C-alpha cells in the first residue's frame, strides 16, 4: 500500500456520512491509523467527549487504559506506534445505561479496509463486548474470555472496557489488574521500547 492510498482511505473515512441520520451530534469519524503501527486498539465507539475533541480515548476511559498499558499520552497518540480503530467510528448517542451500541453500518463499510492497512500489528487489544463479538468466534462471555486471556495471547488480548462504569466489574474480578495488566505492560515494552 502506498502513502497516497493510505491518505486517500483516511480522507474517505473522515468524510463518511453513512449513518448521519442516526447520529444525534452528526458524523465525526474518529480513527488513528498508520501502516507502521504495531499495536491495534479496538474499542466500541467514541463517547461524547471524544466526539467533541476528535481524539480517541480522550476521556477517563483513556486515562485508565493508558495506565493499564503503562503508556504515555505521547506514545499512545503516536499513530506510527498505536492504531486505534473502534467498531463504530462516530459517537452513536446515549441510551438508558450508557452510550448506545456502535452503528451496525460502520464495521462492514470500513473495518476490512482499515485493518488491511495495518500489516505490522503484532498485538490487538479487543476492548468490550461489541469489539469481542466481532473479533472472536467462541461462545464465551466477556468475563470468560478475559479470564482465558492466555488462550489468545499474545496476538489478541480480550479486555474489559476501561470506563468508570466498569468499576464494579473490576472489583469483582481483581485478577485482571493483578495478572493481565502486568503481562500486558511487559508486552507493550517488548513491542514499543520507548513507552513512558
């Protein structure tokens, strides 16, 4: 893939209006992508704060995720090291218990093309139920999949969402931060030696 092809794809994605009639704040695709990235982060969809800033994980969830990874903001937002491609590229609006699911039109329209531009990715962090439903074919629940993280290691890492809304899950599953997070940090250092 050429730089022109990569630039053209990002321009097409950022101009997308496919779901505009369903988006309460209008379309604003948020994606971070470069063919040199070695880590891919797959989340659900941008939240309201991310929609406003246009910067992925620019909220409390991002603060926790960077802490889990032991990664500075500078490294996290260096697209040559870390790609961020959520299941839905635009903020879908809020529902009764948090944000609505990613728009179903988004992944089929853009995901295969975007992922094809990431030939060097060695680790994909698959965050939350919607991302896991797409990236895993097993019948596990999110908790079961995260508990069996070694089955997918090191290419894919199933993770809970870092949202403050998940504090109860984290309290009920303390093994995530005592077992998975240290292994995750070590793998990040192996792939991106200058993470701090």
